[in-house]
C-alpha cells in the first residue's frame, strides 16, 4: 500500500527520480524497518523534504480508507504472497532473509498470510502511530542517506548546522534551476520574514522581486558635474517563478516549516558532537565525513556491538527443555 502511493506521488506525479520505492526490510540486528528510496537527479535536500511531507500526509490517507478499499488491498497482498516463486534468485532472497533476520522461519509466508487475514484498518492506524508517525512514536528512529553528484549543490557542515532543512531544500531548488543570484542567508531571511497567510503566487512574486533586486548594481548617489539629475537604467532581468515548479513546492514547505516546532531534538538527548557529527536546527545529526567519523569512533573507544548468532527457535526450544 505504501509503495503504490509513494511511487504514484514522487515518481509519477512529481517525477523526482527514475527509481522510486517504499517497503519494509530487516536491519542486521533483526529489527524491521520501513525504507523509502528515490534515485534521480533531484537535489537530495529537496527529496528528503518531499519524503517527509509524504509520510505526514499518508496517515490521513490511511484514515480515509473505506473498509472495502482496505480489504481489497489486503486480499491483493495475500494473492501476491500465494504466487509461486519464479526463479532461484527469488527463492534465495526469501531464504536468506529468514537467515539474516535471525528468525529462521522458512515457512513465514504462510504465517504472514494468516496474520493478514485477521488484520483490520484500526490495526494499521495503531501500527503507524506507534512506529512511523514522528508525532506519536516513542521509539522513533530514523536514518537518512544522501548521495549526490558533484554537479549538485550541497550544504557545508556549517550551513547544515545553521539553516533548517526546508531552507536548504529551497536554496538547492533555486540552484538546480540555474538561479544562483541569492545566497542561502538571503533565502533564510526571506522565509523568516514571509507572511505565511499569503498565497503561493504572492510569495513567488516577492521572491522574484528579491532575486531581481540582488542582480541590480548599486547606484552611486553622486550627481554628475554636467547635470543636476541623473537617469540610470536599473532594470534587471525579469524573473518569474512558476507556481507549478519545484521552487514553488520548496517555498511552500519552507514557509510551513517555520510554524512547526522541531521534533527530532526531543526524541534523543544523546550528544554526538564528540564523535565529529553535526546537528541541524531540527536536531538531526549529520555524518559529514564518514572516514573521519570512523577514525573518531576508534579514538573514543566506541566498539561495534556484536552477539552470537543463535536462532530464535533454538532459544525457545532450550527454554522449554529447561
């Protein structure tokens, strides 16, 4: 369900990447995670904001599902899981997933189908609020991985610490469209002073005026010796930002984000600055230089957690025998 809606929004509608998908997977520790993938030429900061927006809005879509729509989706998933594996690659992936999850349940497909038959919409909403909704999930943990071409503008570590993600996304969108006449400080100042009640068309017009003003050279107040007055042509290039562009979407997100209190900082009080990580105004921690991060971990004696691989079935069998 999530994959279909995510693909339709970010791939079909917004065309943010050539590979777009969402689904669940296991971490190496055996915990289940929900992951969102977008691969394309869009600015990573902008894509991250769009993923955030999708996650916030998807809860409402779940709420609006009718019983018939929900049951149809469940039945489609059951039918998909009942299909026989078509290749040895598919069989290997399924078996290897059972091993890496430490569960060693090689018939989990049948077990999952039984659980699906008992599922209802309220169960799904409870699950979403408990694990995915950042406003209500007590154990909310998230990892963002951004990889970009050298041709795409990326904020420095200092800019990441200074400016909110939505402002970075807006500046990156301007930059990717070839509008490089504003500094990121200009964008931050504009967003902070903008009237959130104004229409997006009005905000775009104001942003256009600011952009043009920054391109016009300053005019000296000195008066010519020959004349008492001077007429100076200060008309610069006329810039119009379309309301259907990524810039408009990024601007809307930046304006709305000023009215939303950051939540990430309240989820964890851990300070990672001593291992060379940077923190954004929203409380997000950034690994800016991965190699340096690894070296710093070693210097602080931070060990990589490990444990003996013991099947959960074997553990329960030992408990029963004892």
